[in-house]
C-alpha cells in the first residue's frame, strides 16, 4: 500500500505540473512537491495506484478527461470569505452601482456582474447582497451575478449556499435576517442564502482559458480577485486582454489587493488599488 508520506518522483511531478498548466495555466513551482503529494495521496489510495508514476499512467489514456478535472480540483486553493477585502465592495456600492442603476432605470438594460473565481460562493453572494441593497434604494435596477470557478467541487457548495454561522460575518447586521435563513435542529449553527437572492446568481463551470465564456458578451463589472497570482506573465497578459474585451466601455475590473496589472499591456485606467476601468473610448494598448 502507498505510504501516507509518499512523494512524486521528479519525473512524475514534472508530468503532473505540465498537465495542470496545460489545462488550467496554474503554475506549480519546483517547491510544491509536498503540497501536491498531500492533496493527492487520498485520491491515489482511492484509485489503488501503487505510486505517483502509476497515477500518471492513468492520464495517458484517452478517457482521462474526468480525472484531469479531479486533479485540478484537488490542487486548486479556495480561500475566501464574505466581503473579503471590503474596500472593493464599498467602492462598488458608492461609486459604480449608482451610475449603473441610473442607466438601468433609463434604458432597461440589466446590470451584469461576473465573479470569475467564486469558489464556494461567499464572494458571489457578497456581490449579490450589495446589488440587492442598491436595488432597494433604486428599484429600477435590474441585475444578475454570474458566478464561476474551475473547481466543480466548490461550485457544488456555491449552489448549496449553506455556510457555518461563524463564516457569515457581514458589514451590516440587518443583512443576516434579510438575506439568510437560520438553520435549526440538525442544521443549527448554519445559514442558507434565501431563494430570492439565489435566483439572481447564475452558476457555471468556467476555465478562464477556455475558448469562450458562458457569461454575457458584455459585462459591467468583473471580480477576478486573487487568481492571477497563480499564473505566469504570459497567461496574465492573455487573461487581462480577454477581460478587457469582455467589459463594456466604462466597466470595472477588480483584482486582489496583492495583485496588479503592472508590467502588462492593457487599456485600463487604474482607479484605485485593485480597481481598473475600461475607458468609455478605448485608445489602444499601453505599456
């Protein structure tokens, strides 16, 4: 039986790292062998693989597509919580949404917000709460949040929309009873997002490097936060250009506070840390 402290051979690790990069653009550095082993060991046990080389052999089969998805799912990091990096939500509520609400009221166009790395859903539902609050103040606002992730396992949790009470920490205490149902009995200590909010959130499995995205072709806001840190420079460049093209003129891109577009060619205006705006009239790429 495979020991619990087994690690991939150098050849197996290189093969797995190249496989993950090819299918997700996630770059696994040479210092990640222990992390990879720790996350995959239970999968190898479940499959009855004697070692990591035998696991690699499974991917050389033409029917290995499902296993590639499981591999990437197991290796992706999904750290998130409600209203993470709150300054972005405050700026969205105070500066971005009022303009979108006025436009929606005048021309009836729905406001589309894409949460491009939704993980288990906390960020997507945080966005939905902010939009719902804006719609309470501006009833003419029509809106929808599009939540996606590369991890199918995380998307299942996003669809379920059930969270431990300790994780549902919201800026305004009145939002908890407004947007969540409290569990009781065997569900004591858990909260579920109410159906009225969930119906505004569409959920789809999306790889950010697939040929086309299953979201509207023109978006008003994209949250793609704490994702690009896992990509190399060429992949970041490609992704930023695609997100620029996906946004409507005047639309906003939010990236993580630890990220920036420094060193990339792009047509965005930097509004504030982690917030970029596509100009109303694009003048081309700039260094």
